[in-house]
C-alpha cells in the first residue's frame, strides 16, 4: 500500500541521496555496511524495553527495511514507511524473498498520524531525524501515532566535535565507510534538543544510551558515551 504524501517535512536532495543506495541496501559489505552492524544493537535496545510479539509496530524512515524485517521476525505486526519510493520498492522485494511480512508504504509520518491516531504500541525512528527539516514535527507525529502508554525509540547523532571527526571525516572521507555527503554536521542533534522536542510532544524520556561502532571489527555495541551515536527511549503517558 502507498499513499500520496501531503507533508513538506522532507529534503528532496536527502531522499535522492538514499534512494541512490537502494539497490545495495541489503548488501552487508556495501555502502550500508555500518547500518548492518548497528541493526542488531537497535533491535535489542527495542526488544529489551518493549514486548514485540503481537505488538503493532511502526518503523518510520524504514529505508530498505533492515530494522522492519528484524522487528517482524520478533513477532511484531510491522508497518514501515518511507518517502523514497525506490527504497520502499527494494524493501518490498526483499520481504518477498525472505518471507518476512511487513506492510511497506510510501507515506509521511504526519499523514499516517492523521489516518491512524493511537494506532501503534511501538514506534521506531532510527537514523532519520538528522535528515529532515523539522525533527520536532516528526516527534509530534510519533505522539499522535502511539496509543496511551505506547513506546517510542529513536536513534540519531550528537552534534559534537567527536561526532564530526568520526561520523563525517572518519566514516566518509578517511575510511570511506559511507558515501561523501551522507551527513551534515549542522543537522546533528544534541540530546538536550531531542529531550525538549519530546517534552513539547508530551512524551516522557526514559533513557539515552550511546551506540558505538567499531569499524575494524564491523561491530556495534551499546556504550555509556553519547557524544557520537545514541539511542533514546520515551513513553506516551497513559490517559487519566
């Protein structure tokens, strides 16, 4: 299923950049190699904090479906959305090959929130907030999408000198783990900024954990350091 988007909260150049990687999204040694290493850590972070079996889960900015399929394999009923049709096409094709059922849609979070308010137990939005013009609007949409007591999981990159050195200079120019131009430093997000958006959306921040990537082993792990990549977990309050 796909739906025409009425949202303007996207950067077409960003969509085009990731769409160009679509055909190699599932190549564990391709341009998305670090993402493949991060995916088990992201999944465990969610699974340790939310019951996934039978849960209605939404994956926002799903890309080619790495996390979406992983969530579905845990027993979740997964809806996954992205605004790049090329990525959704690849995700659907891989789902057919793997036999893992995911409802992929070309749709904006804001539009789905208008259609299905309170429709999901869990919402994930990983490595996306730093690529949209208005991250706060995405978080507000997440609040609308969650049922009371529902759980939100986010990951993004901190705006620090360390993140600039590792995520841009190191990953894109030195080690060439990512295509040049994948990230823009000014769009990185400090945890305090993320916390402010969560509070404004009436979401209660429960945890912030660092996520470290070790390129020499192509492995990732949770870390106490949040100065580069980090994950966050928030909850929508139960209704009185």
